[in-house]
C-alpha cells in the first residue's frame, strides 16, 4: 500500500513534491479516504475555493448525465505550500472552466484528492503549484 | 481553633510549602539578561538566522535551482544515505525522522530490539487506516524537522529558537550552559540544550512523549535521546544530521542526514491545522473525510 501510494504520488509529482526513497513527504495529509490507484477526470466550473490550512478545497459544478449539475469537492495541498509555488488565492476564479484530474473518494462521493487541473489560460495546477 | 483543625492547617501549610519548593526546584536555572558582550559575541556565530526548508529542489518554478553541495562534499556518517526520507507511510505525518537511511544495503530505518519489534508488530496489526496527524496532532521529534514547510532559525544570546511553520510549532534550544533535566516530563519536542562545536550547532534532547512514533508504528522508550548537528556547507545550505539512541528500543543508533536550503525571500506563514481540517481518524482507527462541515 505504501509503495503504491508513493508511486502514484511520485508519478504525478512535479519538482516541488519530494519523492525521496520512495516516500512522499506530506504534512498532515491523510490518504485514507482516496482510492490512490485510480485517476478520474471531470470538467466543470469553479464554484468555490477554500484557501485554508491544512489543505485547500476546490469545488466545481459539473454537468450530470441527463441534466443538471453536481458539485465535486477536491482536497489539495496547503495555501502555505502553494503560495510559494505560483498558485495563489486568486489563481482560480469563480465560474472558471477547468478540467480536474483526481484520485476519487473511496465512498463514491463526487470528488477526491486533487492531482492536476488545466486552466483556460494554459496554466497547469498540481499539488506542486502552478506551471505555465 | 481545635487541635484537629490546627493539624489540618499545619498539613495544608506543609503541602503548600512543599509544592513551592518543588516548583523552585524545577525552575532552578535562572536565565540571565544578556550583556553587550553577549550580543557582540553573536556576530561571531555561524550565519544560521533565516528561513530554511528541507529538500533538494528549487521551490519556485522558473527560478534557478539552489546550488547543492556536490556529492561527497558533506559525507554522512557510515551507514547513512544522505538527504533521503526514512520510514513508511507515516513519514512526514506522525512519526518519521527527517530523512536518511536506506540505499545500498544501509539500514532503511531504526533497527528495533526484539521487544520493540513486537510492539511495532502489535501497532501495525491494529490496522488503523491513518495516524493522529489526520486529526492535526503534530508529529513531535524527530519528524517535525522533516516537514515540507519552512523553519526559521533565530539565534539570540543563550538560545536558539526554531520556529516551525508546520502545525505552528516552536523548539527552544538553550545554549546558556544549563544542564539537561535528570527526570524530564515527556514532551513532543523533549527538552533541548545546545552548544557550539566550532561552526556546528550540537543539540541534545531528552524526554519524549510516548505519543511520538519514529516511523510508521515505531515506538520508542523513555530512554530515547536525540543528538542533532547543524552546520553550513555553503552560504544558503545547511546539513542536519540526526542521531536517535534508545537502549531499550534500538539495537544501534539511528542516524539520518538531511539538507536544508535557505530561502531569503520567504517568511514563515501561519498554519492553523484546525482551521479547515476535513480529515479524521476515529478511536477505532477508521479514517475519513467530513465534506459537510
């Protein structure tokens, strides 16, 4: 399990995520609620960003099959970590259309652990910050 | 006043007096006010002041990498692979030494005595889905020194203060010559004293909370001691070597080394873990997420 989590994280990691000796370093972060072996993708519009410790939360509204929308919740890294790496409180605007890659919640609720998002500006956001 | 009430009053007075004496005993080292000479002496110490973070990579995209010492420039002690993370899943969460161990046949982590190997197996067998870090409990020593967040070193006469951003923690390292306590209360950071060995800050720490884990599921005894050696290897690079000894729990000292990089354009930010923590692990070890908090 540890190895699988580490590999999954290191695979998605940018330079800012530290993958020393096959072990992911993370303050606080709990992986228990996520299926770390799976990756899903969803398109939606940013509904809300909680720019808070110990982790940010990004909520998007995505279209449901058959009509209507559904809100997805994604747990990301911390504001402290991201602020120093180009992803700030104002990077995501409400209503911005983004495509999110994520490790889904094990319990089937919509959302999971944030892996990456592509913004209309061409910027890519990851757990390691923002890259052009 | 009856004889009985007199005796009671006398007993109360004795208890109060004894309490006062015990308190004075615990506080017998008195901090002196620094003199002008003490402040002047600070200028001769190595330049440790500033904001440091563990790691090997530049933190900001598009910025040139911080120059790290070439391999071999700061050789770690025998049996230690430098700058790498030991431990398992708990590394960086609860438990987790600040790095080291593993490659090339070197021990991957603390080598436990049979009695403590049994304790580790028992903890692992409980199959908790996560550690208390999911509930914002800080990792304590030595794991707190290896978090992916910066630490500010502040040198002042008789003291080194390390302000740790992760979990908003502080370590107090007294360099005024006071001894370590003989029978310290157990604490997450223990009780630390330090001294300068040339340009190396040497810190000795004793008295750790039983809540602390060295790596995932790895406990320690009340005899654990931690020795840390900090020294600059270039102006903005510091080596941190951490040696854990524990005659009950470890068959040999466990040494790890890690590199800290100074970020002169950073300041320490606040980190209130309880601000919006949606992770949890309950008493039975079951972990989850609160989405509707």
